[in-house]
C-alpha cells in the first residue's frame, strides 16, 4: 500500500499553484474541487508514489523479499494514481455537500485513497488485485489506513504543513 499512501502527504508538502478546477464553480455555485486540489500536488504526489513503488520493486528483488506482493510498474502506477484520483473525486462530492475545503468528512477523508486505488486496480489489473488483496489483507488495510491517516495528519499539523490535524 505504500505507493498509495505516499501520494497524499507528498501532495500536502508539494501542493500549491493552479487548482485543478482552475478556480471555477460547479452549477451549484460552489467550487468544483476547491483550492486544496492542485496540479502540482496531483502530479508530484503521483510521481512520488510511483517512485516509492519502483524502490519497493528494486528492494524485493535485491533482497529476495518474497513475502512482499509482486509489484509491477503497472500496479504501482495504478495504486499511486488511484489514491489521488480517489481524493480528488471525494473533494468533488464534499463540495456538492457544501463542506468547505479542509473541513472534516469522516470515513470519506480516510478511505478515499483506498477506494480510488482499488477501483483503478480492478479496472487496470484485476488479476493482480485478486491475487494480492485477499480477505485478511483487506481487513488489515481497512484497520491501518485510518490510523496512519490520523498519525500522519497530526505530524503534518505539528510541522505546519497542514492547517488542521485531520
Ligand atoms: N493537495 C494538492 N493537490 C492535491 C491534493 C492535495 O495540492 N491533488 C495539497 C493541498 O495543499 C491540500 C493538502 O494537500 O490542502 C491536503 O490535502 P487534503 O487534506 O486532501 O485537502 P483539503 O485541503 O483538506 O481539501 P478537501 O476538503 O477538498 O479534502
Ligand atoms: Mg483534508
């Protein structure tokens, strides 16, 4: 899951500049995505996730870490891209519900990256998904994701990377 976990914090560190919605509003008069979703965050975040995945591929080959899932360029690209596309689509629906940028949206804020990564894997490499994401793996992911999310966001808040600790 590291290729899916890395993009969010890297987007928070590198984000800024032109928002993906170019500042435009949706038909309901609210922003399409909001200022929290920028091209720079999206691109740098995805590239960081892919690079993390390539490092994992090298690591498991170099040290014969056979207990790690066999990642490929495709699987790590789908994990990284899906994570931030999930985050982006979540923000679209968050705005439609009238929740401002940066506000808390429990469950959705924590699992957007998992849903996005899994959906892209199902579309792009379903055989990899079913071979790797067994029921126990799924349960572990569902348990550790909100914990990691919370811990990383508190660290980001303490270091003033994030304006809020969630
Ligand atoms: N970020 C970015 N581009 C992205 C995703 C994130 O630039 N595609 C940066 C933004 O600076 C954002 C920060 O990472 O504020 C934290 O991301 P997140 O918590 O997902 O965004 P929020 O500001 O909380 O916005 P939203 O309410 O839409 O989730
Ligand atoms: Mg947020």
